[in-house]
């Protein structure tokens, strides 16, 4: 038997959802969507669905993952201990169990691979993508083609694809490229000239072969097919109150929705938002903190852990 809740109870639930930064689901049924998530950037932490801080690391990060064993793989911003940046794996007690120190200007991405290696990118005079084993030995090296004048703007969230190639957003070159392990470019998407500075930050290859690209200062998200044609485009004109402010990280969920971080959002502005295919906001986070979220990982939906491959 299905119990009908009093209207006052439903109203209270709605107020609680608003207070937590939650939104009704895409069907408009009033059931709040909740997520716990890990966030990376000036603050590195895991946040529960109710906003409770579950874990924190005392360093700024550029990328990161919660691993199946519960540890975290972190791409550290350069600091006094790591002048070239680094990739580390830490336990929940913040004990370092893996470390690779960057050898150039900075390290901008990391990914734990099925073969046991760690994928990372180094920015500098010789921008490159590396696979290193757990001893730090370089197993694969791919030199990235592009400008080297601005090291910080060379590349961002590089990922290894199921076909063995690598998908690399190259910001100032305004292009997303797919490289083979031998360094050959086999696919690329040149970002639009307008809006200005549509720098690619995140590139996610979907199961259907399309690629989702976050266009940072263009304040938009494009989905492109293998021909490089834009087949879906999200801008602030599609959403209330223009929440896209330097959209950096993204994650494609099993339900087809897309979660986006607005890195440029400050204070009470929306920091994370989940958008449905029909461009409805079904979940959002406002944490009131001064800084934005650079990258993130959604860990569960309504208390149920995400299963299967992660698309981020």
C-alpha cells in the first residue's frame, strides 16, 4: 500500500531540499535528487549528500579520483613540496602510498588505468602524456603537439580511451585531439571561434562515439560527433540565472544527465549542477564558500553508489 504524505510534510521536504541546494528531479515529481561527491581545486574534500565534510586533504589539487579501494588519486598543484606538481595516491588517513613528482612546470591530470599504470600529463617546454607504473617508471610517453609559450594553458583533463588511445583537451590551441600511443593524431575537434576563448577543458568520449567538451570561458558545453559536428549545445541562454561560469570539470551519468562544475562561481552561486538532456537543472550545489570547484567526482545518487565505467 502506498502512503500519501500530508501536504505539510511534502512542503517541509521541499524546503529541506532547497536548503541543501537540491532540486526536483527531471520529471517534476518533486523527489529531490541527491549526490555525494569528491571535489578538487583550492579545497580537496569528500562531501556527503547533506553537505557534511567526510574527508579532506590539506593541499590544492587539479584533478582526482576516489579509487575502488577507497584511496584517492590526486593531481597536486605545484607547491613548495612539489615545485613541478605531482600525482599521489593517499589513504583516507592521508598516508601517501604512491608518488610521482612532476619534472616540468606542472602536472594537470591523472587517471588510474586497468593495466595498473597511472596516466598523467606534464606541462612545460616539452608537454607530454605519460603512463607510469607503480614504481614511477615511465611505460608510455606521448609528446603533445601544440603551443609551448604558455605552459599553464597547454592541456587539461587527458583520459585514456577503451581503444587504447588518449583524448587530450589543449586549451590555448582550442582543440581536442585523440593521440595514439605512438603520438599520431587520429581525431580532433576545433572549438568554435565564438564565444571568444572557448578553451576546451574536459573531453568525455561517450559510448555512442560522441564527445562532450566543456568550453571554459565560452561558458558552454558542446557534444560533437566523430565528424566534429556539434549535435548538442548547452549555453547560459538555456538555463535560468546563467549558472555556467567557467565550466571546467564534467561527469556524464548513467541516466544520460551531465554534471558540470562552474569553476568561476563564487559565494552563493551554483558551484555544481546536473543538467538533463532536455536542458533542465535537476540538482545543484551552493556551498557559500568563496572558491569554486575545479574538478569533481559524483560518488552516488540518492544513496546508491554509481556502478560501471566513469565518464569524466
